[in-house]
C-alpha cells in the first residue's frame, strides 16, 4: 500500500486498503469502526518504526504474496501482493483482474521498511513470520495497521486509530481471501 500526492499536493491512494489509511478516508471509515479494547490508549506507549530490518526480514512475508479479495461491508475490493527483492509491491485490481492505477511499494531503505512520505509515511515496527505491524513515522499523523497471517490461508488487515479528545480508539478489520479473476 502506498500513498501518492496529486497535482494539488493532496495525498491520494492507489489501492483500496491504502485508501483507508489516508486521512481523507479515515473520517469515512471511522463511522463504521468499532471501539478497540484499549479505548484510553496512551500515545506515548505506541511502538515506533524500526530501522534494523534486513532483506531476511522481508522474506518472512512470502505468505502475503498472491491475489486477494477483501470486503468492505458488501463492497468487494481486489489486490495483488508480490515481493521483489526487498520491496513489497501492491497492485489494486478491477473485478476483471486488470491492474488499476500505479502499484504501491513498501521498500526497505536504510533498515526501515515502509511506504509514503512526510507525515503520511508509515513504516514497520515489527516483522514476524505471521504478521507485520506498521506505525506512523510521525506519531499522531496517521493510523496503525498490520497484516496478520491466518492458519486457513487467509490474512487480515487490521486498522487501528488511537483515541482522540472527541473519539474513542477504533479498529476495523478486513479479511483477505485468495481470489482468481
């Protein structure tokens, strides 16, 4: 997932899951988000991006490679994930399997594995054989999200927004299932 700036300097998404990470879509997604168990989460205790990742860490993510379908309520979305050396390439797809837009790229640079720029950048704080956790590089400027491998061949995209003075902490989960166009 990656974010791109349009000609007006506005951050725009290039895949559906990435779209829900952007500030503009966060407001819409929050209306459907469920309160998380840690509604009074202390932002000081939040994990920070790591700059100690290597190519070996990225190879742990082989489980996410493939073509997937997720559902946002009754609306399906489709994405293809592939690892190219130390880069995770994410392509948004149309219902017929054709690529829509430019792919997003999570890249390993100087030990940091992430995507986006400036205060819209997210980077991994942890990579294991079963999940990857992304956090904003500028605390409070974006939400956290993680991809969790499931034992049944699916995976989950879990998005979490911290509590704010006017809203409790929230969470939204998308189940990603294998899909053949």
